[in-house]
C-alpha cells in the first residue's frame, strides 16, 4: 500500500470513529440524564427524531473530518464514509430485526444513516460554502 492509500483509509476511519464516539456518547448521556428511557425500554417517535437530528449533525462533522484529512479528492472520501455508514446501518437494522426489537426500531436505525448522502455533501461544503449560503437564506445544495 502506498502512502496516499494509507492516508485515505485513515481519513475515512477518523471520520467514522468521530461519528461513532459522538453518537454513542450522546446516546449514553441522554440515557443517563433521563431524556431517553432506560436501555431496553421503548422510545417515542419524538425521541427517535431527536437522536436522528443529532446524529445527522455528527455525520456532517465526520464527513468534514474525512474530507479535511483526505490526501486528495475530499468529496470522494466524504462519500466513502457515507457508504461505510450505509453498510454499517444496514447490518445494524438486520441484527435489530433478528433480535426481535421489531421492524420500527430497525427502520429507524436504517433511516438514520441511509438518508445522509446529501447531508455528507453538505458537510463537505460547510467550511467554504454552506455557512455563507445558510446565513443568506440560500439553499446549501444546488442541483
């Protein structure tokens, strides 16, 4: 493996680790302070929405990290992280269904990562374009 390949793998891995650590840490904190019910108890739709919202922000941050650490083609690295997230969330949804947690919980797990490819694109644009566009009221992603 050449040096750029190792840097590319490290960039995507760093973004992935950031997303996982932030997501699991926030989940644990939300359970500890009583915002989320104890582990194993059902959660309301509003709580699933809350977790989807902060995980979306964390995915943008992880994509930004992957893109910034990439030796070249930063958008490709952000999208590679999206593919990794899609695969991991799909496996998580299948495992959740097999454990008997039900279709609803599995779909929430899958949806929370599956819709993020456009979000990852926005994450790459955030430092240079999206903040200025958001402040001016323009769309972040142009077709």
